[in-house]
């Protein structure tokens, strides 16, 4: 017998509280656990047989059978116990179902009275912080909802999560967003004049300026709208409304949208090779396929403090191709010298001048 004193003054109140907590866990399971909730749920369910039996009782009455299936996979022994009790009479089942609403109300009052701060539920969804990288750095971050953000060089994202929304602002740079499923809270990234709203998807946003951006969607759907447009209701309609009725530009898996001067251009279907090129930075690489030397060096400069000076316009138009490690200036210069007879001269700590072999 445990020496721990019971939390509630009676067994009925204790049972009511377990039912309240079970209903809350079932609801969270339905919308998808975040990074911390899964372990907490397993620990709660393993506290007693009553906890697990109550979970199965509520899951059996839930409108989505996938919740019951998920429980059965997590606790197969309890599923067998549930089957052994199948001789329970029909009247008892009806009585249990009819009592759930009453128990939930009673238990909710008890549970609320135990909380010194009524905003606890809201606080558990709140996350406000900044994520950033310096020049040449690439980092991966996990958020409280289970989403993952990978930041490219010299990037800054501001996080503002609440109970009803997941709002992020890409202040500068480039980021990959692997969005956790949450039917109740849309996930929106604002950058400049545009917002990118998704539900359970993976997409990449590169901000070149407040007016110029690129969006690549590798999984799911993303809706591009004005940044000041209300997105709460819009986000919930992404998977319900026909494409032509959505109040914005819809970009789906395998597509890319280029935004120039705040105007989204026509959505492009992109090949796997093009996606790999655009997102090679996520593996710390840069891929060039016939890019001009001037544009390639501009991309390289994003990952280092080094600036390049081209002596003449002919150099700027040379087409290059190849795989380079981001920030590997030495390897790039050696490749240019070997393949194009381009010489390099270090002017100062942060500047390099490029010339052809017959010019000094």
C-alpha cells in the first residue's frame, strides 16, 4: 500500500479527475502530440490499470477510430483486457456513455479548482523566442509543437506561438520548415509583405529582400497571401476549398513560387534535380549548373565574409558547374584556376580579386 496521500477526498472525485485527464489526452492524441507530450502521455497511462481502461473507454466513443487503433498499438495488453470485458451488458455501455458528459463537467470543475493559474492550458502552447544563425552557420531547431526549423546562413526567425496560432516571421535569410500536424493551430510564416500558411507540410522560404522571395514546397500545400490578411479561417480551408476559390496562391508538393516586387509569379513545377539544387544548402553544399560566375560568387558570399572583385565583364559571364562545400573558398578558387585559368589575389582579409591568366 502506498504511503502517498490521495489527491482527492473521495474515490469518486479521483475517478472523475482521471476521466477528465483521459479525455484531454484523447483530444491531444487526435490532433497529434508535440515533442514533449508523447512521453508524458505514456507515463500517465502507465500509472494504473484504471488510467488505461479509462483511455480505451473514451477512445471507443471518439468520432475518429484511428485514436482507438493508435491506443491499441501502444497498449496491446490492455486491448486484450478490453476484449475480455466484452460481456459487459448493453445497458452498462449506454450508462457509461451517458455519464461521460456529466463526469467531464464535474471533473473539469475539480481540475480547474486545483490550478492556481487558469491560464495554464494557454501557457503550455505559448512559445516566444528568436532563432538565428551567423554568416556561414547552419543550424537545426526543434519547436514545442514538434515542428523543426533548419536555418541557413545569416538567418533570423521570430517564433510566436499561442493557443490558437503558430506565427513565425522570417526576418532575414532562408529557412526550411518541417511542420508538425496540428488541426487546431495553423502554421504561418510571414516574410516581408507575404504570408505562407501550411497545415502539416515541409517547405523552404528564401528571403532576398522584402519584395523578393522564393518558396519551394517538398511536401503538402502552402497558401501565399498578403501578410496582413487574416489567416485563421483561411488555413482551415486549404484542404476543403477548390484551388480557384482560395484567397491566395496555392503551391503544392514539387512546386516553386518566385515572388518578385511583392508579386507572386506563375507557380512552376520543378524537377527533382532542381529541388536538390535549391535545397543543397541543407546538406551544407552548393550546386551550380551553368550559372554565371558573378551569380555563383554572390551565392558563395552568403556563407562567408569574403567579397569577390571581378576585373572585367568577361569573367562575370563565365558559366560554371559543380558541387562545392558551402564556405569552402579555397576549394572554389582552386577549381576556377584549374578549369578556367582564373588567377586570384587576396587584397585584404575580406576581399579577393579575380583575373584571367593574361591579366594582372
